[in-house]
C-alpha cells in the first residue's frame, strides 16, 4: 500500500474514530515509510489484549503503539 502525504493527512481523523474502539487514543502522527506515508497511532492502553487492530485506514497503512498516559513534564 502506498499513500501520499495528503492521503495520510486526510485519514488522521478517521484513524482516531477507528482506533477509539480499541482504547483511548492519545496521539496520531504521520510517519514516512519506504514507499510513501502512514499513520502512527498511540494508545494509552488496549481495552482487549486479543483485539485485531486495523492495518490501514482509508488505504493508509497504520502502526500502533501502546504508550501509556501522556502527561506534562
């Protein structure tokens, strides 16, 4: 799957909706991949450890990381 920067930007809001089903989304960013762009979704925690997370949103590849709570330093 190859996604342009504009496609990745357009898919960010939808990624928040999609990944919110699996846990609290604390951030979504755009990442450069070998052949285009993707989204990195940061979750506070997974609601279900056996959940099957989406591999893409609107054709844009996604990567997910469990990062815990985001707080001010």
